[in-house]
C-alpha cells in the first residue's frame, strides 16, 4: 500500500491507507454492480415472467444513469465538496441496492437500478478525483493503478459471485450484498477521507460559481440518446437507432451552444483545448472501444470458432480480468518511475501488439494463441489507463478535478458502448451473418481476424494522437509544472 513520509503532503487526511482503501472499495462496487446483474437476467426473466428484452433494462438502466450523469456529478462535487458528495453517493447507492433487493415488480427493480446508477456515477467520478487529495503527486500512478486493479477485480468477480449467490440464496442476495458493501464503503469514506481541501476551503464555491442546470439536462439527454442508439436493436441498426443518433447530434450542438453562453458552465469549453486532456479523452474512447471487442467477439470465437464448451469458454475469458487485476498496481508503479507520457505510448504499443496477436495467433495455435494474445493486450491496457489517468489528473486545477475525472470516466463509457455496437457490427459483417448459431467455424475465425485487424488500426490512431499530443505540449514553467489550458497549474 502507498505510504506518505510527510503528513503535510495530504491536507487533513487522517490515514492515507484508509482513504485509499475506501476509494478502492467504492471503485470495486461500481464495477461489480455493472457485471453482477448480467448473470441474473435469466433468473429475473423467470421470476417476473418477463421477456428477455424487458429484463435487459435492469442492466441498461444502470449503464444509462452512469453514462448520462457522470460529468454532472463530477462538477457538482467541485461545487459542494467532493467528500460530502462521495459519502452521499455511497449512501444513495446502498439505499438503492436495498430497494432493488426488495423490489416486488420489474418496473420498481429497474427504477432502483437507475438510482443505483446515479450513486455509482458519483463513485466513479469522485474516486479518481480524490487521488490528488490523498496521495503525493509522485505516487499518483500507483494510486491510479490500484484503482484500475479494483475495477478489474469487480468486473471479474461479478459473474462468479452473482452465480453463487443466485444458486444458493436467490437473485435478491446480489443486491443485498451490494447494499452491505456500500454501507461499509460509506463508513470508511466518512472515517478516512480528507475533511477539507481545495474545493471545500476556497475553490469553485466562489461567489460566481453555480451549478449549470440547463447544461446538465442537455448533456444527460444527449448521452442517454447516444447510449440508447448504440445499445437498442440487439445488433440491428434500424430507424429508431438513426433517430436516437440524430437526437444525440442535435443535443451535442445545443449543449455546446449553451455552454458558451452561461457564466458558470458545466464544462468549460476551454478544457477541450487543453493539450493534455483533449488527446487523453480521444485515446480513452479508442482504447475502450478496442477492449470492448474482446468481450463482444471473444465468446463467439471461443465457442463457435474453436468449439469450446460453456465452462471452458468462461475459463478462457477469465484470463483477461485476472491478468488485469494482477498487473494494475505494477503498472501504476512503472508510471511513477518512468513517467506518464512515455508509458501512455508504451501501453498503446503493447495493446497494438496484442490486437495483432489476436488477429493472427488464435488461427495458428487455437486457445493457446488466444490466451497469449490476451496476456499481451491486457497489461498494455492497464499501463495505458494508469498513465493516461495520471497524466490528466496530476496537474489539473483543484477546482476542476471532479468534472475532469467525470470526463475521463465518460470517455471510457462512451468507448465501451460504441465498441459494443460498432465492433459487434463489424464482426457480424465479417462473418457474413448476425446469427452466430449457424455460422461456420471458418467464418467466425475470419471475422475474428478482420475485427482485431481493425482494432489494431484504432490503437495505432491512438498512438499517433499520443505522439502528436506530446509534441504539442507547451514548455514547462520555472517551477517545473506544466502550463496547461492557458494557465499554470
């Protein structure tokens, strides 16, 4: 765990170890709640006598709430205080989890999951933002790596924990466990997180700072429309998807117009000209799109292309999350030692090699080739995430940590939902059919090659953005800090 020699490095923190533990538990909970509900969908369909598309809203409501509100809650944390909002978000998450466990009908369960998603949005946005207030700057990478590890553990633990709980106790137990862990995280945050800091003392709660309600509504509707456009239709992009995508484009235009007119915007448009933040957001979208391809394409290739049983397919798919959990902290320490900018490029280079390996090795060596490629790709992703988050958050203005952290998390979520639709559609096109049950193993293998060849190209684009962004950075100031966004931070 990360230690601090100088207690003055972290203002008013009673225990850095305790603070990191509470942040890690919050991050684990938000990712666990994303994956744990998926395994319950067949059981919920039977329990409520509902169709599978109907019970899918148990997952979709959570994801929509997180995606639509994560930037807004980050900004709200900058205004009212991140500690207060994070504790409130954990309390809301816990209460919504309990409501989900007790829900007598499917609509009430879906509503509870949406509220749970709001609490998770607070947790995702503010855990990263709090790193700057809990660890010294030179250990930021290690903290980011730790949070990445906890996210990977939550994602990997969800299906197995959910399966055990459903089989032994019932589906309500998965939400009761979330409620209990949420209460534990809330108590730990209240005990260990810093009492004050930039925001609470003198930050964005200045006389002219107000919460941008119009911008919040426009951004939430825009992001919800985009997420729905990418996730409805179950792989078929029809008229409804086109209408939702058009609404998202219109909403984005209205949002940008509104942000340019208000005195205290939700997102300062100047942030998009920041030489570190803008490239980082673009790379995050591309990388998350690529990583989603492994979750979308991998199961079909292993089961249909290689003929593995369900049990073996699940075992092979678990390699990625396990490797991710093991290398997250190591990746963070490497970032601290060698520097964030260089490790962004190194992580992307590993990812590109992993994508090429996924396009080539499984066809030559079967399961062994697939596993070897994942072992290359996953550490590259963890290294990129730790370095990218560190590069963005290390020097960000204290009054903007929440909103910038929210934008980082949003870019990742947008990449995931885009990858679900775009990479899934590309795979189906390359295979030649949407019905994988009738696809020939050779066609599925061909789809795998095409998909990850394109994925490698997307990562190369991210490398170009990283290199160009590094060249465009302004010179460092006399105190060694980077001049960013027209100000010295």
